[in-house]
């Protein structure tokens, strides 16, 4: 099988990687680039555990081919924190105990961050609809919604 | 049979050439737009190797133009981009809603109207809305370009009229003029992210007295292909699109439906619900037309 050479930018770093033509971007991130923060849940675009930003847009990396990343900009969970300093969304997920097993969490954080960048003051309905493509089987969602609301408050008026 | 391969040709001509040469050499191809159906199918239903031909990078599949007479929607434009276009949304609210209904935020960032059409599911949500809007498929292939009305495009469950050497460039939608409004409604058992049990798209044009001068109704998920229901449109023309006319259109939709029973709904239920959806979508389209 002829591998495809892909030049892409991941979390601000230019990267080159060889991918199989039918590899997903999720495969490429995890197995090709060693960025295992992005998780595989369903691999059919239903659960959102593999959420990443592709040219500034929230997508399921399991529904994008690695080959499609050529020339694109990808942002993953690994790029959310600033060094040792957690992003406010990450901090609020900790404070509100908005996770248990943690498999869905990277996807939720990437998706919630994308929401707050578009809409700094979303109401609960907006948050729930925006995150409807991220499934969590542990928390019952309530703590996640509270964490996102608190992150929005924190961003609006930093403590 | 060979292995998987991936190509993203730079021009329409080179794309057609690649599709044509593959067809004549017996290489299977799969045209790729947003990939939200194709990648799932590659992993589940059909694991056979093929040449994936990505048409998203072509300028022609990304054209979005809102003209006096025609609105052109490139086949590979992500639904989120369409939904963020206020002018497009105000002109074709029903069509844009039908695209916006599909999937999560993540899916919206990739999924395309062109892909929804080419996937050719009986339940594709944008298809009844496209039919109601008299949309035409702009197809290119080895024999040049051709236009096919959307209601003639889908030929069966998951099949369409395109040859192996052809692909969809975009959709031509007649621009709404005067008091024209469209709407699409579907029924699903949840609030979002599910496959339609039934769906109905309606577009009406009213004159100054509120009398309907043109009407088209498309229905989905109630037959092997999405359908144009001319009798439903005819039931609205010449009326005030009032209760009686909408009931007649609803009855026409129920009569045109030939659904199956599956886990989402029974034959009887779908026949009934497609009429209800037509009636409700017709009322929304009428109110939108009046508000223009």
C-alpha cells in the first residue's frame, strides 16, 4: 500500500508523517505522532471522544483521513494547557469533578473550549446542544455543564 | 484487487481524468467530500479497498454564490459554513435547517449537502428540502457537464444516476422571489442526532392576496428514495394555504408514501406522520412567505 506523505501543523508545530491512505486522522495522531490524548470511543463519529480542531473547526478526528491533514492546522488536547498551567476549562473540570473514567474528557474539553471561543456567555441550552456530540457514560452531564458555565464566568471576570 | 490509495486532484479536469481512467482499468473509486458517511462505511459496511478521490480542495466544489436568479451551493461546503451565512439562511431557511439538523457540532464541521445527496439514503434530510426548492444537481464527468433535477438524482437505496466517471460539483437552487418561503421538518424519537422516521420539505410562493401561485413538496424516509409529490404541491396552488389545503397536501403525501416497517417506525405510523409533517412544514413555509 502506497503511504501518503503529509505535512501538517499540530499544536503550532510543523510535522511530517507517513500515513496509510485509509488511516483516520485519529490513527495518525495517536499511532503516527504519539499524541495519545485524543481518544477513540466509537470510531463512527457518534461519541466525540476524538474531537480535535481542524483549521479552527471542531471535528471528529475518526471521520477525517490522516491524508486530509495535508497543509492543515490541527489543535489537540495536548495543546490546550499552557505548559504546566491548565486552561480554565481544564481547571473547572477538575474543580467540578466533571469526569470519572476520563475517556470522554479530552473531547469534552476541546469541544467546550471551542464553544467558549465562539460564544463566551452560552446559556445551558446552548452548552447542552453544542456538546450533544460528546457522550459521557459516567457523569450524567450535569457536572460537565456546570464546569463549562463556571469556566465561562471565570473567563468573563477572572478571579 | 489492489490496495487503498488516496488522491486529491488539483483541478476538475484532473479529477474527471482520474475517475475515468480508474473506471476503465477496473479500479474502484470513492469520491470523498466531508467523509462523515464515507469513513463510517469504509469501516463497517464495505471494507473493500479503493481509490479515495478527495474533491474538497477544488475551488469549484466550494463556490457559494447568491445571485438574483440562482443560488449555487458547492458540493463540498461544510454545513457549519452554510449555517453561518446569514444571507443564505434568510433566503433558504428550510434548506439550511435541513442541513443543520444532521449530526452534532463535530459532524456539522465536515458534513456537506452534496455528500448527503450523493450518499443517496432514503432518509437524507437535505434531499426533500432540495426537491421542494427545485434544486438541480450540477454534475461533471468525461462527457462534460450535465444538470439533473434532484428528484431524478437518487435511483434507489444508496444509489444515484451518476456514472463512475462523474461527480457532483454543486447544486443550483432557484433564488426565492417575491413572497416565497421554504421549510423542512422531520420526526425523530429524540431531540437531535437521529435518522428521520419521516421528513417533509415545502416551498410556496404567494401573490399579494396571499394566494399560492407555486408550491413544491418533497418527502423523505417513506419510500426507497426521497420523492417529489406533485399532488401535494397542486393541492396548495390556488389556495390561501389554509387548513383545508394543507390537509389535502398532507393526504397527498400519505398517499405517495410507500414506507417499510423498521426499528424507527411502522408503515402505518410513517404514512400518517409524513402527512402531519407536510402540513406543519407547509404552514411554516406559508408564514415565512408572508413575512417576506
